[in-house]
C-alpha cells in the first residue's frame, strides 16, 4: 500500500511540489513579511516612537513575524528604515515621472521636484528618522535613484548623454543627483515643518524647487537660451 506524502505546514504536498514552485512560494512569503515589517516601522514612527526607542522586538511584534524572519532580510532596524524610505521614494518618483519624450523643464520640475519636496515635508518625522538611522547610506541610495531619473526621464537626459569627454553620462547624472540630495537633505533638516502654516509650506516648496532647478541647470551646463523661461527668470 502506498503512502501519500504528508502536507507541510502550509498545506502543500512537498512530494508533488516542484523546486521552482517552492522557490516562488518562498519569494511570496519573503515579500509579504518584508511588506509587513515596513508597515510596522512606518506605524511606529507615526506613533512618535524615535529611533533610540525602536527595537527589533517592537517591529516583529507589530508585523506578526519572528525574529529569524527579520534577520533573514535586515541586519538591524536602521537597514529596515532605509528599505522603507527607498520604497516610498521609488514609488513617489514613479508617480511623478514624465513618460512623454517632449516633457518640458517646467513640467519635469513641477511633477518631480514639487512632489519630492512636498513628500519630504508632509512626512518629515519619518524621513528625518530614516536619515538619522543611516544618513550616508540612505543618501547614497537616493542619489542613485535620482540619477536614474535624470539620465532616463528628464529634459536633461539628452544633455547628459551627448556631452563628450572622459566623464560618462552616469557619472554626470550621479554628480548632479548627489548635489540635489545634499541640498534637499539640508533643506529638510533646516526647519520645524510642523510649526509652519499651509501657505508657508507651499512657499517653502516653491522657493526650494526654484533653487534645485537653477542649480541643476547651472551645474549641467545647459544653455539658458533653450532652458525654460521659469528657470531663466529665477536667475
């Protein structure tokens, strides 16, 4: 008499499940646990829990996962915070990116910089905590992300690609992105955003948006005769 293989704890028949299927199941579990931990750390920050008070125990309890599950994906809470911040920033930039090849500079500035800066100040406790956890690593990862946008989804892309010389387009884009990140990071850390009125917040975003646009145009060496009027007039 043959004996059927016993189902595993998820109710799957291991003898009938291919390695490829099992790998896919593991990937789904990892994504689910990762998402749960990101939501957990976001919730803790929203409740006012600071970095110095946040522990792995707090995260796994809130996420409903085990400590071994946490350490399979993150070395510590700082790494989880960095992953959470990058998830947010990536989603925000994907929403803001202009798919049209003829997008003007003002469109790019409005849809990217405005959303970026608004996102930073609308949830400043979260981003300031993430920066406190790993300032250099997070800045480096955001720099690469913005460099990709400048190189592939901005009016500066053609300018970055066509310039000759020993410097590669990627190096140019990362140089510009690093300056953008430094400027935005300094700006974010410069004020107590919760104390400003909505009008003051809007004015702060508009002013910084103009600063970032002007710095990028100047540093990239774009001919101001072909730049957008909004950028020329701000000079």
